[in-house]
């Protein structure tokens, strides 16, 4: 049961946070990093496009890939969302164990959020 990172990009922060929260709440991902400031250049429907995006780095297990991809397809606003998976070749064993433990669906659910006063307009976090 190897660990993987799944990557996707979205057009706005709220969508990124919604997808990230659902991944963790459904125990399909241990952690989702939301990285602002991504600049993408791509060809779409015969035109070269440039957009600002948010990248999501989703830490999970290979067994969860289909569920992760399903959540992305369900909640993503793009017609064709990027869904790429990369195996984690090496990592700190304690961190990898934490990923496995975080995805244990038999563990008691305590989905109370600890926002710690999270201000979505504050880009310093």
C-alpha cells in the first residue's frame, strides 16, 4: 500500500479549499496543500491560454487513487481537470505512517475543524 501524491489545479481558492476539505473529511487524503500563484500556459480547443491557478498536492495511498480522482471529478469546475499521480519513492517513515493512519476509515470521526482564526484573505499563512 504505497503512498502517492495526486496533483490537480483549480481556478480559484475557494474551489481548492472545498476539494481539499472533502478529501480529508472523506478520509481519501491525509493532507492537501493548496499552492497559490501557479501560472499555467496550455493549449485548449485550438487556442493557447494563460491562467492563474491554485495547485493541490494531495497526499494519499495508491489504493485511494480512484476515490481521490472521483472527488476531483465531482467537485471540479473544469471540463477536463488535471488528475496526475506520482508515487512517493522514499519518505520519512513516521510521516508515511501518519498518512496511513489518517486514511483509516474505521477510526472514530472527529471532523471538527481547527481553523485557528483562518482568514482566507490573509496570504501570509
